C-alpha cells in the first residue's frame, strides 16, 4: 500500500493505492517495491503523457487494421526528431512546424542525413 497526501486549491486529498506483485517475499521489500512503482510512474509521466497529450494518441479515433500502429510509429519518430534537434517543448515545436512545413521537411532531411 502506498499512501499519498496532496493539496490542490486549498483542499487536502488523501489517497491509498494498493499494488499486487508476483515477486516472492524475499525480493519484495518495501524499498524495492517503492522503487519499482516510482520507475513505472516515471515512464508513464514522461513518455506516455507526451504521447497522449502532445501527440493526441488517446483521442485518435483510428482503429482499422495496422493504422494505429503506423500512426504511433510516426508520432514516435516525430518526437525523436524533435528531441534530437534540441527541442524541449514538443507541443510548441509541433505547432511551429505545422505553420512552416518547409522547415519541417528540412529538419527531417537533416536528421536522416546525420543517420547515414
């Protein structure tokens, strides 16, 4: 069980979350379990949040055949190119490049040429 207390807008909220593990008791000490839980949420908050919010992955209504996997791959490639170009705010970079498609093509071309 992990207990959290947080304050938002002057209201204190308490939450208890229960986790289940398949680890044997000898490997499931509190310190290790907490580290595993935190690493899971680190990935969720850093990677999936960007995919969901910036890339609109959860809002995407495409469900046919391989299209969802193809779009996810394109979103991942977009984020990789933007991060490699030094962008820290991916949402702002996407908006900027949407208004300047020629710059987007140049950015992708430079990235691909660096890989060759």
